[in-house]
C-alpha cells in the first residue's frame, strides 16, 4: 500500500490537533510536518517533498520580503 505524505500549515492549535488525531487513525497517510510559518513551510516542502499540503490561507504572521 502506498502512503500519502502530508504537510500541515496551520496556526490554530485546535485545528492542528484535529488533523493530527485523524491522520493518526489512517494507515495510508503520514504527517511529515506541522508548522504555523509560511517560510518554514517552504523549507519543509523542500526537505520532505510531501504529496499534499493542507494550507491555512490566512496565517497570522508578518513576513517582510525585500525585493
């Protein structure tokens, strides 16, 4: 059986716990990381190459990018 690797990008701890608890019940899914930082999510993505990313579109963080 193939497993699906998932990265969770979420800043609400309760929501993270719900996802984490559900994924633990699955034998075909593995959670490769949980982060509340978009920059850390990019690093996790490069490192773990997850099959899927569950992404909170409204993270409560400030990122300053100097272009």
